């Protein structure tokens, strides 16, 4: 199912970080959390991964 998800900002492919339980969008510099197995693809829930 991960293949069907894309970044809501850039529409780029996401990378899964199993240890952090996040989906990473390198082009947008954002990490979207996965809670209880559900990806939270909301901008206000994303963590910025670069300044």
C-alpha cells in the first residue's frame, strides 16, 4: 500500500522509516508520522526534517 501514497505537497514518492515510524518526503523536507499503522498525511502533523 505504501506505493500508492505520495507526498501531499510535492506528489513525490515517500520513503518509509521503520525505526521512526514515519514516511519521509525528501523533496519537501517533511516526515509524516504513522500512528497505530495509519499514515497521517496532514501538513500540520508533519515534522520538518531540514531547516
